[in-house]
C-alpha cells in the first residue's frame, strides 16, 4: 500500500538519489529490528522524480506504526532541506531581497551566512568550543522545527512536493534565513569598510618619510604597550598626526594609540616583543606596517623586557645595541 510519495520536480537524478540516501540512513534502525520495518521506500522513480513510501500489509498498523515512520521520514526531509537546499535559498535571499548581483559578493555573503550558522573549521579555543555547542544546539532546533512541519503535513497527505513545500509552507524557516542574511550583510559591509580603512592606513605608512631606524614595542598584555627607541630608551610621547588621529578616532575600534604613534614616528623597522603573538592586534599591525614588522617572543632581550617592563633599558654602547637588534631579527 502506498503510504505517501515525495517528489523533487526541479531537481536532478543526483539530487533525488541523495534524498533517497537520507531516507535510508534515517530508516536503518527500523530495518534492523528483528521483525523488520512495516514500511519502506522504493528506489527513486527518475521519470517522475519521486520516491514512494509503501506500507507492508497486513503487518502495518497506521495507529501504531505510522507516527515513527512519519517522524523519521520528516527528519530525513529536514536534513535534505538544510544540507542540500539551504545554500541555494540563502543565495536567493541575497539576490532578491538584498539586491546583490555580483557573483563574487554573493559567494562572499554565502560564506558569511555559513559561518554564522555553522562556524568555521578553525581549531577552536574554549570560548569557540562553547560557541560551537550553541551552534549545534541551534542546528538541532532548526532541524526539529522544519521536521515538525513536514511531519504534520505527511501525516495527513499522501503527496509531498518538497520544492513547493519549502517555497510556500516553511515561513518561520524562511524568516530565520532572512535574519541570518541581514546579519551577514551588516558584517560584510563593516568588514569591507574596515579593509578599505586599513588600506588607507597602509597608504599613509608608505607615503610617510622614515624618521627612526627602528622602534621596539613591548606588549605588556591586553592593550598596554611601551615603546623604546633603537638604544632601548623609552620613546618620548609624540603628538599623533592630526589626520591619522581623526581617522582612528572615527573609524577604528582597536589599540588606537599604538597605531597612531607608530604611523607618526614612522620607523623603518618595528620589533614587537610579545608573549601573545596570536592576538588580533598583532595581525592588524602586521597588515598595516607589512614587512616593517617583526614579532619576537624569545630573543635575548625579551625576558629582561618582560621582567623589567617598568624600567627603561640603557644601552651600554652603539655596538651593543646593534648586537641586540641582530639577536631580535635573524
């Protein structure tokens, strides 16, 4: 007896094969029972682009066997929707509702959406582990909501046109995707503005005339930095360039003082002594000052700098300072 049939009119043979695989995976537990499953799915009908679920009479009893069949089938359909269709749905929203037409921008925004929904493949810290747990919980919630609507439908209908159901019945799911795209667009625009601003700072650095041969930057932690000249004397505070200071104040949310000061003193070389080279501010400084920057955490001066960071270091002679510099930068 036919229990219900699901169709994918706009899909390919490969797509309907993937849907059949999702269904098979969901029904593995039922088929492994000693008595077997009271219902199962036929191989895809490629001409009609459909998969039929048939009940095994007389063993099948709708009241008892129907609910677990519907639930597992709905779970497979939900997984197909979110794994196979969701990327296309997000791109459709990006194009039609946010009016992006450039293919590269659409792909970039799609990646932003994916990262919001599923995170990145980077190695996670403890904080990122917690975020990953939250994303997994949210994924299960979204899968459950989509499956609930599909289960309700197939429990009372023998025909499910999955394309049409996704397009016209999953209003809550669509709204969540729209919210994700809206957030992704905001992030994308801000990041783009930030990159443009970083490029402008890099231009200032390149145009500035070199004023000092080298500056040593001691990173004491967080946003606390101390600057030394080439003789390891504390560098006198210099007023920031007015244009740079205004740019930083209006645009940048980071350790403004260190960026402003380094642009103003314009050294040929910058050595940053830090125990935290992985911090975002280090990457930012490397991006702005490019090949001028060297990060150091283990030179002959580092231990003394970190132990005596509140005291100025006096060089005994010019030659000694040169040796120190060579120790810092191989």
